[in-house]
């Protein structure tokens, strides 16, 4: 799977979920399976579930990973050290079951193995995704055989098209795809219904900076725009302005001490009720854009200097 600049995912605010048809496989402990999902989030209530099938199956997020419950098997969780699980980030969680053995994987790494007979009853109730969870889900997949460790690692980077073109295609039973505007189970073509505050949203990998927070570039001597006063440079960025606390200016990129003749700054400043892109070079007068920067929208901004003019 390629993580592009923009992608779509199911976003959950803690009071919503998605309901999907049960897969075409009996998860009663008599047949092997591999269940994996790409999720991000934290539980906001004690009964928060990433995946729930009433009376039959439950997968819950924990502070250090996740727990798995199956009727007739009981409940067990990933290890307490949680070295591979990254809370608040996207995590690949995988459950591999073969007769009498369950293996839990986190981000491609084997975390726990439990050997215990498991025999429950067949269940045709729908899958409910994301109950009581604040976060997101990108996909959830089910295969009708127990995958090995290397195969689980393969799944980390595979989307539906990749699986269809691979040797895993014959084992795929269900692919609950939340990477599209209208979520769908790909194998059967069944739609997935959203409930409560669950929404499909386009997401942009980015960093959010508030107040006095900033990012510093270190050990990169070659990144020094305006450091020699007359050197040419270009700076381009995607920004999303979220004004707060009555602040009048927000820095996009700055280099050097602007009290000296060298150095530069690219920033967004308030212009009455609007916002404009501004640029400074050393002790020169600032340059102000004619166009506006709209708050709450992603905007591409760029500054160029050829050694003579900005």
C-alpha cells in the first residue's frame, strides 16, 4: 500500500460505528482464519471495540496494544511492554487462528502465542466496527487460512488490488474497505452503514503545531536559505491555518536571526479580517501576497528568490 499525500479513512469520535455484513466464513473455532486491520485510536469507554460481533467475537484497543475475545476461547491481550504498538498512530493488528492456537501480531511482529482448544457457535450477526473508539479505521480483512509470519508482514503493504493480484487472493473471504468515500465489503460488494458520529474523511499526513511549538531542522548545513544574503532558494509548503487566541501571525519557515542582514522568514499574517502570506529577507521590508490564505483549508504556498528579487 502506498501512503499518498491524501487518503480516505473511517473517522470515529467515540460515539459512532460502522455496521457491516458478517463474512462468508464460520468463526466458531473449527476452521483456521487470519483477521487483520489497520486502525488508529484510543478507547473512550470500557466497552470500546475495534471489531465486535455480538456474542461471538470482540477485538478491543488497550493502552499497549489490543485484546481478543472469542466465544469458547476466552480473552487474552498483547504483551504489556507494547514495544511495537504506537498509541495514536496507525497500527496493523493481526489475529491468526489455527486449530487450538491463536497468534497475535502488532505491526508485523509476533507478540503472543496461546494454545487452547476453541469451540464456539456459528454466528451470522453483523460486524460492528469502532464502537466507543476515538480514532480511525482504514481496512479490515479476513482470510480462510492461518498465515505465517512473513505473510503477515506482506499484508502490511497490500491493498485490495495488491491482494487480488497475489497468491493470497484465493484465501480472501472479506475485505471491509474504508479507503473510499462509500465504504464497501469488496468480496461481496455489500455496503457498509455508518452510525452516530462516524464519518468518511480525507486525511493528510501532517504535523499540528500550536502555541510556541515548532520543528527544528538540525545537522543539515546545506539547508540555509538566505544564509549568505544573496543566495537563490525556493521554499514550498502545504499549510492549513487554524487561527487561535487572537494571534496575528504564524511562522511557516524561518532561518537565521532577522535582526541581522542575513536570514529569512515565510509566515502568514492577519490583514484586518483576512490572512496573507508574507516573506522577510534580513532587514528588508516584508513582501505581502495579493492573494489570501483561507483558514481551515489546505493551501499550497511557495516563496522563490533568484539572488536578485523575491
